[in-house]
C-alpha cells in the first residue's frame, strides 16, 4: 500500500497549479490531505467526487481555512473525526479511516507562529493529541499517522536551528513533546529511511530563496505503530514536483500488503 501525505495549502489553488498531474505521478493508493481550505461543493465536479477514488472530507467550519481529507483507491470506513475527547474540532484537523486492514490518520496540527495566543491554542492541541495518539499506537492492526504536525523535531529537521530556537515549531517544549510522542510507540518513517542527515525538508518559506537553496523545515510526517513498522518498505519526499503545487512537499511511504486489496 502506497500512502502519501500532503499539505496542499488550499486545494482550489493547488488544482490550478497542477495538483492533478502531480497526483498522477505520485500514484498513491491512499492520499492524506491537509489544509484543503474549502468545502467539497466549492470544487469543480470532477474533483469534489473524483473518479476512481473513495473520498471523505473533513472541512473546517470557517470558510477558506484548515480542513483535512482522506482519498483512497479502495473502500474506506471512517473511524473518527477529531480526538473523541468531547473537545470540538471546528477546524477539521483530524480524521481517521480504515482502508482494508490499515488505519490511516490525516492530521493538521495548529501553527503558533502568528503570536502568543495561537501558540497557547497549539499547546492545548498538543496536550490533547498526545494521549489520543498514544492509545492509537497500541493497536495490533497497522496504523499510519500522517500530516503536517507543525514541529521540526531535531536540529536535523530544520535548516537554521540556532536562529529558530525561539520560534514556534522549534520551541524546546514542542521538540520535547515530539520526542514523547515517538516514545509512545511511533516510528518516524522518513527518518528511518534517510538516517542521521539534514532533512529531507518538507516545507520552505516563500521568503528569500529558501526553496531554491533548500533551506527548509521537516514538519510533514508519516508515522507508524509497531504493526505498520513491520510492514514498512521505504519512504520518499517529493520536493521538486510537489513544490510547483504547494509550499509543502508530498511525503510517501510504501507498506507491504498482507492480502490482495479489492476495489
């Protein structure tokens, strides 16, 4: 099973920039989208219910903001939306679905970069998300959690670590939180693939020449529980093609299948 996660930075804009062509090249079986920024009825008919895909949308209530979705080449069963802790999820930040014997989760955690109030909101989300994800990691069935977590975990995950120590997304307590998340039973598949190197980054600022010089952050992840890690084959970050469409690159993993999938 080929699983791709992608923050498209607005799906309507992404469609105008070549999303369809890039998707055809990526050829995922399951696509986890973040920051769709639309209701499905706002999309062209060919994309609100795309042929050959089973789709579930989880848009934000606020127009033009946040939202997630899961697309699958195979039938999917929605497991949950939000975190199931009676906390509201008006931004459509978390959706989980079962595709055959694999649970996939599309996640878009908040950014705190616009100021203290948003950082406080992000910290509340992190506190809620950790126990939910920890419980999910205990499943015996494979679970893949993918999305924009808005945190660069280590100095290897950000181009200029020294200058970003006090910036949201690389704050000490956020990085410690990410470490605790992994300790609950999750494997970071991109880091497992590439080892102890700088990057590969998945997001670049529009300022300066960050994209062309590859001065980015790795904030888009595909994590797996133990059962998923046992079936993991490889991982890739598609920087060049993806950046024509979004400021985030798509990230992909392949899992070995234990049985034949039926459409």
